[in-house]
């Protein structure tokens, strides 16, 4: 009886050891997912270019790159940090308390802008279209990027909007690209001028030719009849 009980106890202890070992090496699927998410989040680091523009890709789009001259459909929100003068000495340490939202699009109503052609602030042109010389990649359709734009690439000393954006203010934009299409650039003024000059030259040549022919009609007729 003793031997049988002892044998059962040994078998039971061995089973417990196997279960404990398997549990120690097993990793729950949810744990792998959370670790993967943490790694993905850590990739979203802010990069500061040599011109002071800071960009951070919240999400990289799956569509084509945005090119200069594209008509871009996008959602955005623009903010800046208001500098307090006076008041509570601890107010400047209150995180997020001085953030001013000066412009933003509404759901279902994206903005349409032409980028890379100087029709928006320089920080937008560079931050969306990219700049190879500054190692800034262009955004892709479907992408979401955060830009911190220094005042020199925004509205500078003059500010904007009658005080809506103060002078020398760094701005932060979060921009989501919904779509991007090539915009017909049309015909440039220099091309039109060249075409007009060619047309005038052709007309002058034709008039001179007709004049020469009219002055030498008799000779031409004699040559034809001969």
C-alpha cells in the first residue's frame, strides 16, 4: 500500500512539473500583440531636418507619393503653444494648457490645396512633398503626418489673420492626405510668348513670299510656259 501511494505521488509531482514548465515558456497571444504594438509606436519618432522643420509620420500611406503641383485633398488641424506673460508662475508648466487651435477642417469637409507651388506656407510644401536635399520623404496618399514648422517657414515676423497667428510663432500641423491628383499646370507665359513669336514669324514669311511672287508674275509665267 505504501509503495503504491508513493508511486502515485511521484507521477502526480511529475505532471505538475511538466505543466509548470509549459506555462513558464508559453507566451499569451495578447502579450505578443501588445509588444508588437509598442514596437510600432516607437517607430513614430520626430525627426528634425536641417532647416528646422520637424516631422513625424503617424501613419505612412499605402498610395503613391505626393508630387509638387498635386491638388491634395486633406484633413488637418493647426495649433501653436501660447506663451503666457505674468500670472501664475506655474502656468507655463501646465502641459497642454496653452495650446491654441487656430484652424482645422471638419469631418466630411476636407480642404483642397495645391502643394509644392508656393500656394501654401513653405513648411507645408516641404513637409508634404518632401525634399531630397533635406532627407525629408514625401507623404503618400492615405498618410498622416505631424509637422512642427518654425516661424521662418510659416508666417514669420508678420504673423497672419490679424492676430490669429502671432508674429514669430512656430506652428504645429497634423495633416492626413485623403487623395492627391495631378493638376493641369496649363501653358506657361514663356511658352505662349514663344508660340506667338513663331506664328508672327510665319505670317511675315508668307507675306514676303506673296510680295515677291506678285512682283515677278511675268517671269514665273514665262518659265511655266517655256
